[in-house]
């Protein structure tokens, strides 16, 4: 084989290997938080051996805050399939699949939230919403220092893709009363990412904390499956 051709083939092989390694190592930092309300404390947590049957309601793709051009969502049905599988692994079963009455309603929403600045270009007008998404109902201590605190504070001022799963009392809902039992929120930065790529990672990060009380936001690394 011609030496030049051999060198070119070896170089091409190195490029392909490097690209594969980069794809395998690509990950995103997800901030995950889950809160249980006072009403939710009285309900039991679902487990695979003792499931809870839910009625689903999909809000679907939503935007909040400033508008970011060019953002699209994967098909709602595709996201719902991923959610049903993730929930089942934690003991939350779609009531129709089991032919059982529902005791909880689960509301699914995903999309993005971006900081909306006021006329001065400094004050974030929707900071309360951004903080709730990232920190839940227990904001971090303003005196806390360190990498985690800095990361969370920066996230409050950063455009973010998100997924929320909210548990509502089904019996109260049937009487047109909205009683929140718990809310699980996961989000990641929008820059350099596509919603279709990050949603599987967001669902994976949310799965182990669905319907729980984390107490404070967690930062977890999740692999990013591009081209999904």
C-alpha cells in the first residue's frame, strides 16, 4: 500500500475514534430539585412493589420569560412515552394500563425559561420564576459559598431548558380544586444544546427524585444523546 495512503487512512481512523470518544463523553450539568407540600406529606410514595396509579395531563412545550428564536420541541407523544417508562420504574403506573382508578394526577411540562430583563438591562423581571425552577421552594442560603452555590446562582440568570412533573390530588381535581402534592423540576443551560437532545437526560435526572423531597437543589452530570 502506498505510504501516503496508509498515513491518510490512519489519520482518518484517529479522527473517527476521537469523534466517537467526544460523543461518548459529552454530558450536561442538570440541576434537579423536588419538593413535597404539606398536603403531599400525607400521601405515600410510589414504589414498584406498591405502585400509585396516575391520571396524566400533558401541558407539553411551554416557554417562559424572554423569547429565544429557533427553539423547537420533539413530538409530544415521543416525550410522553419516555415519561411513562421513567415513571413506571419508580412505581407510578398510568391507570389505564393497569385498569385501576387514579389517585393522583401528574402534569408534565417541558420547554425553556429565559431571564427577562427590565428597561435598565440589569434587573431580571422574572427572577422569582427562574429561582423557583432552579431552587424549588427552599432557596439556597445567601451566605453559602463554593462551587455549588455559585453554579446555582448563575443558573438563575441563565436561559434554561426544563422539565417539570407535578403531582396533584386527583380527588380534589375532580371537584375542580387544585391541590399540589409535590413538584419535581430539572433544568440545564440552553447554550449549545437542543431541546430534543437534552430531554432524555432531563428525564433521567428527574427519575430517582420523582415525588420526593430533595431539600436542596442537586447538580448531576447526565450523558447527552445527540441526534435523538
